[in-house]
C-alpha cells in the first residue's frame, strides 16, 4: 500500500535539513521514516487505531492543524533501541474535506542531542 494515496506528505525545509544532518550518523533514517509514517501515522489518523507514542503538543495556542510529537520511532541504526530509540518527530496533521489529509513534517531530532521540540518553528509555520 502507498501512503501517498491517503495522505499528502509535506516536509518543511528545516525538516529536510534536520534529516540530512542526522542521516550522516543514522544511515537508515529515511527508511525508518517511511516505516514510521505507515505503521504509526497512517494507522492512527486514517485507520483510527490507537497508537502509543503519538501525543498532541499542548500549550501552543494553535487550534488547527493539530501538532503531534512522536516519541516511539524505531531507528534501525540505533542498536537495541527498538521503538524507544530516542528519535523524535514533530508533525502537523490536517484533516481535509474532499481531498487527502495532510501531514507536514516539522522536525526530527535525537533526544540525546536536544530535549524538546522547536516551538518557535511550529509557531512560525502554524501560529
């Protein structure tokens, strides 16, 4: 199944920079991201299954789109971490009428390098 049939995936330029930098150290990250989008994001938003590790970010003052942080991101380059690898993905989910829903990838980071999501970036694009 192709996720693009159901969701329009948009990457912010800063997300691509984050990913490019992290891929130098974690070579499987692009494939891991594809699996994450299918196994977690698609299942949660389109199939309406409960998925652990996806949390709405509170306190942003943004009603739409909903902003989520994923804390269970399986990275094969991180040995033994499984879905608790420490990778974090921040994204926006927009439910659209009469067209595909949209996922905007905002940020990807390693928890060991950075504690929390970049709220300024989220506000810049969605505030």
